[in-house]
C-alpha cells in the first residue's frame, strides 16, 4: 500500500470522526430542547381540567437541573475528547435511557404519559451509531422499563401519584402486557432506525466520495482551462462573455478577468458566430497596438443531446489562436516551394546552356587566335571576340552558381589549414583581370589554425565573401580584413570564428538578418543574388552559423562560426 492510499484512508477516518462528533453534539442539544419542551408541557397541564399525572415542581426541578448540567459538561468535554467517540456515544445513550426512566418513574410508571420519550435515545442511537447503537438503547430501555413495572407491582412508586388517580398495582399479566408491547416497539424502532442510519451512512460516504471527485475534476478542469495555450471563451446566448482562460490574456493583451461581462463583438469586431464548427480568421489589434492575425472557431454547447436553453448558462465555446507566426511560416513554405521550383528550372536551363555556351566560347577562342594573327586589320573583330569570351566566362560562373545552389554537394569534412585555403583563394582572386591593383588585404590568422570542413566548399564560401566585399569597396581604396581564431563556448564546445570585413558603405540593418541571404536578392547590377545564398547554404550544411554586422571601418563584416569535433579524451 503506497503513501497516497494511507493518506486517503487517514483523511477518510478524520472525516468520519468529525461527522460523528458533530452528530453527538446535535444529540446533546436535542436532549436539552426535549426536556425543555417537557417542562413547558408540564406547566401547561398543571390545570385541574387535565387528568394527567404530573411531577411536583420541586421534583421536576431536581430532575432537570442535573440533566442540564450533565449535558453542558459532556458538550464541552466532547469538544476536546480524543478517545473513542462510539463508546462516548453509547454512554450518552445509556444516560438518556436513565433520564427517561427517572422521568417515567416520577410520573406514574405504567400510567406515565412520558413513556414515548424512550424513543428519543433509541432512534438517536440507531441513526448516529448504526448496527449496535439502536439495539443497545432498546435493550437498556426495555430492561429499565421492566424494572419500573416490577417496582410498581411491589408498590414501589411515588405516593403523590394517588392524588391524581386511584393508583393500585397492576396484576402480573397486565404488567407483562405493558412490558411486551413497549419492548417490541422499542426493538422495532431500534431496527428501523439502524436500517435508516446504515443507509444514511452509506449515502453520506458516497456523497463525500462524489464531492471529492467533483472537486478534483473541478480543479483539474480549471487547471487545463487556464494552462492550455489555445484561447478559450464561453459566451451566453446573448454573446456576452462568461469566462476566459489565461491564454486569452496572451492573445489580446488584456487581463482575462476584465473580459467577463463584455459582448464578444466589442472585443472582436468582425467575429462570425453564425456557422458553428467552421474555421475563420480575422485581424485583431491588441491592447498594446500590435496587429495580429487570429484564427477562431466555435461550437454550441449541448446537454444530453439538446441545446442548453438557460439564459445564465454559456451557449457557445469559442477557441482562438494567434496565427500570425503560422501564416508567416506558411508564406515561407510557399516561398521555399517557389524557390525550389525556380531552382529546378534554373538547374535544368543551366545544364542545357552549358554545352552551347562551351561551343560559343570555344569558337570565340579560335576566332580570337586568328584575329590576333591578322594584326591590326582585324583589331575590331578581336575586341568583339574578347567581349564574347568575357561574357561567356561570366555566364559560365553564373551557371556554376545556379548548379551549386540547386544541387548542393555533400560536405566531405577533413582537417585542413585555414591560412593555406585563404592564400589559395587570394591567389585566384589576384589572377582575375578585374582584380583591383589598389586592394589591400589584411589577414590576421595563425598559420597553425586548422578547421574541420570541406575544403572545396569552404574555398567557394571565402571566394564569394571576398568578391562580394570587393564589389562594394570604394574604387582606389579597397580594404579587406580577414580575421580567424579559435573560440570556446560556455558549454565547452570548440569553434572557429572567421570574419571578412570591407570598408564599403555597409548594408542596411533591416537587410542584415535574413533578406541578404535570400536567393536572387542582390543590390549589384551585375549580381545574380546567389553568392551569399550559397554561403548560407554551405555554412548551414556544416552546422555552422553566419551573421552580417557593421564593421569597424563602417562597411560590412560577415562572421562565420564553424564547429570543431570534440577532442578524444
């Protein structure tokens, strides 16, 4: 048995004890009320027109005073008593039967009008102490009443009774008749009260369990209602908001408790609640002025298959969510699909262009050779041929970029020197006829610094970054700064950080995060918009990061971070 079961049993025992203590207090209170009523009855029947045996006032006072005092004492004692309450209750029942026996004895024994008072302790015991309590009370009442009848048969009774009637002891058959009738009724009342008490106890236990389950479900449903991320509103049949969960506050920017009592149309101007179980969207302006996109639906509450008709009960449940991010994501997915289609088409076109372009370039090279032999006579044709070759080379590079972006290669990682790789990149850049002679490249990298990446792909990345920086540097004062070093993050991971800076005009802040890395986005007249897109794609394939920020020279700094594999222990 686990601790929770023991705790539940202990709590149940405490509840039973509390209920029993409460009932016993009620029994003591009813005892006082009963004997007070009997006192009132005795005063009323003091008139000579009633032929009823009554107790003298002094005897009645002597009887009621101990009853009151004993009852008050046990009432206070019960409040602090920590023992067995059932034994305490049985003792009180036996006291009650003794009080009734005393009352009956002084009011005429078999001729007493108060014999029916015996039913008070019997019924009380049966209801408060089921099973044994009623039978114990009935047994005690029968024995004590039988003792009174026996005393009466031998003439042991108060003599003032003879003032009311000619009192003579009854013969044994009559005494036996009184005893049997009252004894049977006593036990019958005990059995009936025990049955009712047992059923009452079972009903109370079942009700207590139901209340606990209801309270538990109420708390559970309240927690679900308040903590669910979807906004939930309930409205009555006049579209007045009756409840709102905590997610509504996140969506609307208003505390949920302030919405109760407002109409739904005052909060959401364009809500359509005419078609249940349908999804709708609308624009909503939050309390902070921010406009969001809200998706919502509603259902009509039903009970037992019928629509709830009470005006006070909520009639509709409205669920709503802020779908601004979802719509942005959908837009990005559509953009990605469109770019994928463009990429496939571009790759197909680029592939088909390669062979004709190679033929054009080859033919132009032959013509250029022939025109060079002819000398000055074909100088114009030679210049035109050079234009064809130059533009053919540019188209070849563009086609290569298209193919790299649409069909990214798998990264074959290995260790290589970052310094040597950048030296090769700069050597290729300087061999380009368009490379500015005034360019100054500063490279701050330790020659022993190695990185874990695909050398061929990183060669392309560095080439794009340097060429992109040179394109924006001021003519005659081109400055490129390349810095590389190894860094350690808080989680112990080792990374290599490489930055490429220029002294150009820089990039607007709203374009630095994502727009600049989008394919086909470019601000260069001769650019394809694929250079930085290829860089971002390659770096992401290496589980690295890239960001663009403002350089110290006022231009642009591209910062790459590439992870290094963990060192073996």
